[in-house]
C-alpha cells in the first residue's frame, strides 16, 4: 500500500510537471511572466521529487535490509539535489508573489517592470542563490567524519540524520544548518506573507470581478506557501532530536507537497 500510494503521488507530480513544462514551452500565448515563473516552479518541483522519491519508493517495496543501502557518493548527491531544487522552489515562489504584487498593486507599471530581461535575470539569481545554498550544505556534509554505525534513521539522506552518525561534536554544524536552511525557510515565509498581506489589502480598491479573479489566484498560492513552508520550517528549525513525526513530515514534504502544489497552483 505504501509503495502504491508513493508511486501514484510521484507519477502524478512528475507527469503533471512535465505536461506544464511542455505546454508553456510550446505555446506562444503563455509567454507572460506568470507562466515564465510557473515553468521553473514545475521544473524545480519535479526534480525536487525525483531527488528522493524513486529511492524511497524502491525501499518501500523491498523487505530485505541489505537492499536498502545507499552509497556515500549517492547520499551526498541526494543532499545536494534536495537542497538545490528545494531552495529553487522557495525563490521561485517569492518571484511569483512579487509578480502578483506588481500586477495587482502597480498594474500600469507592470509591462515596464516585469520585462523578459528582468524575469530572466531574477531566475538566474535564483539559480545562483540555490546553488550557493546547496554547496554550503554539501560542504558541511563532506566535513563529517563517520566511524559507524552506518544506519540512517530516515527515509532519505539529509544533514540532520547524518549528524547523528558523525564521530564528533556536531553542535556548531547543527547551528550552521539552522542558520542556513532554517533562516532561508523562515525569512522567505515572512517575505511571502508580507507580500500577500499587502496584495490582499490593495484588492479592496478593485472592482468585484477583478477582486474575485485576483483572490482566486492569490489564495491558491497562499495555500501552496503553507503546504511547502510548514514542513520546511518544522524540519530545519527544530532541535536535532528526531521524533517519529519528523520522518512523516519529511515524507510529506518531499512527496506529498509537490503533488498538492499542482492541485492548487496549476
């Protein structure tokens, strides 16, 4: 049952993302900034799920412990990919919120502000920021010395479960983890909430039809923000102690959230 549920959610995420990517890429009428950012959100969404879900699904089907083995290099690669595309998704959500802010609060200036060149520069900066974040994570992971046991108490490789296996005092590394990943999640969530509060407040000056259209778009994005940032903040700002709930939240964060994103955003 676990294998089937995870497989359905994973396939729904990847197929849905690929359809959106192909549709936006092939359609000339979907060239405005909203669809430009949606293209990269779907791209990051699919690879964020791909970085963890296939291995998790295969392990759910396997009943033998010896088959649930991941090499050191594969583990490091998974950490890098997870944080690269997860951080990219965060930055793209912020860019989409900024696009909504300009479109609703400054409609007359929108064509001049959100040009193709500006959108391209913003996406490049988002990729650079994501790469720097994931590089910092992998540097912390590579510095950890391991001397056994080699059993990861988690569904995928991440820094927090690896800290338990390290043969050293990991207090400072955990502090760096919280100040990096935790700060990005928390500060990005606050920025998004401020943007959407300003947007919703400005809607009172719009007509009824425009208000309904803007509200439907904004509310769907706000739901996505809560679905994504709730588990993200829970995972990366909590103390290093692991509870059974932590792993359930982590699974929802990597498999359930990308799938639900399509239901609300797309």
